[in-house]
C-alpha cells in the first residue's frame, strides 16, 4: 500500500493512541476499583495511597496495584488538534510541498501486519531525519526488516504497559550506525534475529539491537528484549551489540532468553566510548563466552544489575576479556554456569571492580565464582556464596593477576577435586576484613603459589579431603603474610589442618589457629620441604594455636622440613589423639629446624611421647625463654610395656638423633605416665639445657628427667649436658632423675625443695632422698670427654655438695661439678651470660693474648735483641720483616711498638707501632 509522508504517519499514531485510551468512565472506574482493592501486605492498594504512600514506593514493594496508580485517561483529541501541533514536535524540517496533507485513515482495528508495515514505512520516510514517536499501549508490530537509524536522533516510546516490536525470528529490530542516536522507552523487543541483511562491518551481531561506529548512541529505558538471537557463526550480542566508538546506555531494562553464537549472550560491547547499564536484569541468556554480558577493549559500568541463570562455555555470567575494564556496583550474578571456566565472572588482560555485589550459586569446571588471567580484580563489600567447580577452583582462580578483597564474605563454595581459591605464580591475593568459610574441597582449599596477604580476616569451617585444611603456601618465590587473622575449625585428611608451608616464606603476626584437626600430622600448622615460617605477635596480640588435633604427629605444629621461627606465641590445649603412635601434642619436629623464643606451650598432650614437644633426627629445636605448663604424655599401653617410651616426656621428648638446645626456659607441672615428667631423652640425641627450671613435674620413673637406651641405638651415644639447671620438687615417691646407663653431666645443678614445713608424709620422700633412681649417677669433673665436656674451654672444674645446709641431715654427700673462669682466664666476651660462660661448651673461658715469639724472618740467628751496624758500603735502606707469634685464646686484638729511645740516631724506621687482630 502507498505510504503517507512521515509527519502524517506520526500524527496517525498519536491519534490512534489517544482514541484507544478514551474508554468510557464506567470502564475506567471498574478497572481502577478492582486494582485498588488488591492487597499489598496487610493493606489494600487504596489504603496505602490514602495514607500518603507514593506509587513508586508501592512498586518497590512488589505489589501489583496496576491501574489504581494511573490517572484517568484524557479525552480523545480530534485529528485536527493533533495535526496542528504535530509538526513542532518533530526534528524533521518543515515540508516545502504545497500539497495539502493526505486525509487521515479511517478509524479501524488494524491487524499486526499493517501496524508493522506502517512502522517500517515511518522509519523509511524519516531516514536521516530525527523524530519522536509514541507507540500505542499493548500494540504489537510484526517486522520483516530491521529499523535503521542513521545520522539522526530518534525517540521511540510507549505508555502504560508498552508496545511490542516483534522480529518474528526474521530480523533484527534496530540497527543504529553512522552517528545515529536512538532512544527507546517502555517497549518490548521480541523474537528478533540478527542476519547478514545489512552491509555494515558488524551486520551479523546484535540479535535485537546493533549500535556501531563513532557518534552512534543507543539509550534504552524500561525496555525488555526477549528471545533474541544472533546465530550466524562468530556473531556476538544475542540481545544487544555495541561496537567501535558507540555509546550504550540501559536503564531498568530486561534482556531475557537471548542467545548468540560467540560472545555476550545478553549484551556485547567492544571498543565503545561508554557503556552504562543501570537497574537491569539479564536472565537465561547463552553464548560461547559471556553468557550474560561480555565487554572487550572498553569500559563498562553496571549498577544494580542482575545476571541470572545465564550459561556459556567460558564466563557463564559476565566476561571481560582483552583490555576490558568492568565496574560493578550493587550487582547480582546468580546461578550462572560455564561448561569450562568462570561460572560467575571472568576477566583476562583487563580490570574488574566489584562493590556491594552478590555472586550466588554459580558453577563451572574451573572457577565457579570469579576467575582472572593477567588481570586486576578489586572486590569490596561483596558476598560470593554457593559456587562450585567440578574440576578446579570453586571460588577464585587466577594466574599473573592481582586480587584486592575488602570487607567481603566467601561462603559455601565447593569443589570435589581442587582448591576453593587458587593463586597462581606471579599473582597477588590481598584480603582485608573478610571471611572465607563453610567450604569443602578435594584438595588444598586455598592454594598459594604467588603472594598472599591476609589482614583482619577469617578462614573457618572448611573440610578438605586433601593435604591442607585451610591454606597451603608452596613454591620458592611464594610469600604469605597474615596479620590479626584466624583459621578456625578446619579439617584435613593429611598434611595440615590449618596452614601448610611447603615452600616460600610466611610471616604471621598475631594470628589465631583454633579448633582444627587432621588425620595424620599438623593439627594447626605444618612446615615442610623448603618452607620458612616466622610467627610472632603483632606488637599487641600474641599469636595463638589452640585446641588443634592430629592423629599421629604434632597436634599444634608439625615441622618435617624447612625452618620455623616462633616468638610471642601460645600453643594451648593441642593434642595428638592416637595411642602408641602419637607424638608431640604441642609441637613435633621430624626434620628441619625450629627456633622458639618466648613461646608458651600449655596443657598439650599426646598418647605416646612429647606432650609439649617431640623431636627426632635430624630435627633441631632451640628454646629461648619458653614455658611448658601442665603438659602430659598420657601413655597408652604403659602398663603392658613400661620399658618403652610410650607415655614419656610430658614436656619434652627427644627421640633418637634429635638435637635440643634450651636456655632460660621453664617446665612446670607436667605429668608423664611412664618416664620423664619434664624431659625424656632416647639414644643418639644431643641435649643441652642451660639456666632453666623444671618444677613439680611427675612421672612413673624420673619425675624431672629420664635418659634411656631402650631403642635400637646405644645409650652411650646420648649427649646430655645441663648447666645451671634448677629442679624444684615437692615430696614424692618416684625419683627425680633416671639414667641407667650414662652418667648425667649436670654442672651447676640446683635442687630446691618445696616440701611442707612439717616435712613429708611417711609414704613420700623429700627431693634430696629421691633425687636419683637406683643405678643413676651424676657425672663428676673427671667424667668429661671431648664429646661431652663438663665445663667450657679454659674453665676450671670443681665439685660441690648440693645438699647445702641440709648436709648435716643427710650423711651421704651429693657432688655435682661446677665451672669457673679463674685467672688468668676470664669469660668469653661473646657469652650471653658472663657468670655462666664457664659452663658453655662452645664459648667457656678465654686467656689473654701474649707474644710467645719475636723474630726477624731474614735473620739467620733469632734473638730478642737486634744488633745493627752500618758501613759506608751498605745500602741506605734495608728491609726486615718482624714476626710475632701470639698465644692465648681470646679473640681480642692488641698493639705492638718499638722503643725508640733505644734506637741509634742513624736509624730511621718508617713504622714504629701497629695493631694485631689474630
């Protein structure tokens, strides 16, 4: 049919809309009455309006008050009235045609095909010219070709429930290019399908709308896009596609059930000037990448956007590849799925910022929550919950990327085979004021091969079927720093229930590891391989490892390699729960080294040996100013085999080959069911204890210390030495010291009795009488060897009777060696305690430096007096080397000088004094 000019078409649509809305007053009253009587919570819509509640507020309550909020429709305007004001509303130049306008069409109900044809003709007539068009409410326009906006401003809107533009699966609805600008409001775009019908570079893209090119703009408000597709191979943007210099703005829109062959099932944007999406919903969309949204090589801002039930091969919810910069605020990504990677969100070679967002119930094979490659990710005040992955990290996964997370929660995420969070090499994870919890995994929950910082954060209630219950650090260049953070109630099968440091360096300040358990070793923390761990307070709060359990080794801490440096830390109520094969309730070291300074180990226990700590070859444990209180070796099976080490070493047990160096430490109130309430030592061990106190410890044999040879190694290989050790004991029935095969070298031993004023009961003995188990001997000065000297180098050894004032009460003296630096020897300058330097094996005493030989190397005869002569034939300058041999053991330097008064006047020496250091 012949079409009228564009102006007449516009007037026709306005006239048609006005008259269709002018229904009878009775009909309006009936419709409004029904709507106003609908319930909204405890009230009707009418009651809420009468109380002053506004319609926009009612809408936020999800109440259907419908027509009750709508004013009565205006009366039908005449055709001439509309015609007289139509032209000024259009951005189309006034027509110069002198012909009168065509007569308006007769009022009739047009079928859908007629309406679609009219709309297409209106766009054709106004090509290149701007106009505004209002479509009738509830009208449907079936299109068979796309509506093109080129080089002009076009506004298309509809009142009330809006109008529908239907592509019938044949065409895209709008194509905006060449500086065209399209504004859509309150319309529905349905069943659109992008084809190769246009000739622009991006013709196959954008199932419902395509906007492309510099200066082009698409702005949509209250627009619904439903069932659009872009299925040409490599086509992007199932619902909307925006390309190369265009601007895309969407407010309160819906994109539903859209699909494309490649990228961006709902929305696709590439190299755009600006992309802003506000208050929109994108649901049930599908693509190869970016099931809901994909942004490439441009910035995109999403505010209050929900992406729900979208799917893709990569990036089920939102995807940002190739230099994208995505900013999300108040958004939700729910139940999105990726067949391969990034179930919720993914970003590669770009940036992603999330604020006040929720990612819920997303799934993927790799990274069900958020994933990144070579990207920068910022997450603030967000919730990521219920995300899963079937093959790899469920929550976060990234390589060569940086994650900064603040005030966020990551909960109920699960993966049966891999980690919940994976931080790859050259990646950084920084977490502050956040929590990770209620997750399950088949491997290490948080795997760090890069850099990780945790501050004021919490990891809790994680169950792992693998080697670590919470966090594992591995790799030579990996680092972990934790400040005031906690690991709570985590469970693992092997390795470590809390932290496992198997490589790299970890620095932990004021941390808490509590309520964690593992089937094998390391209930709290495990250090192995080449790991280095430093644990201390944060300056105010001590670190705490409490109520952690292991089945076999190290209820609190397990060192099987690497180096542990710990200070300002408490290990409390940790235990190993096995029977005969459970060692080190507080700490167990099987290899590597551990240096503990100012550490308190309290109420820890084991079933076999080492309630406080246990070490075995080739482990070395150094204790400085440490305290062991109320630890116990409970001793399963002691009654049937008391000769073995089960139930021994309530505070400390040193197994075959272990090395212990303890200084200024306290063992208080510890209890062993078998031997060594304080310390238990087995063969081939090296034990040195200096200026320490063992108080009120008890055992079946050797309340304080027990040495035994009931293992494969010979007892003669035990190296045991104490210096200045104090034994503080009450009345009792068992011996304080037991060493059936080796004399105990304990110079400077002090025995303090805490027996009551009235003396011991008839069943008990005072400490002096029960000091030694029958067959046990204390070494004397003559028992010292090169391997186990009694005193330090150059020190004098003498024996004293430790009975002191009680000597008259007990006839048999009890002699122990004592050591002293006697002149000319004096304490080694490097000794920590000058008074006890004589007891130190390595330092001891030193003697002053003195010359023992002086000579001239060139002289044939050696003498302390040099006889010199000079003749006229001799050279004026003669070189001689002075050789001085020094004795003494001190490392201090000295000086030498020449007595110049004894020199004849004809001798001039270039140097008359100097220094020597060796």
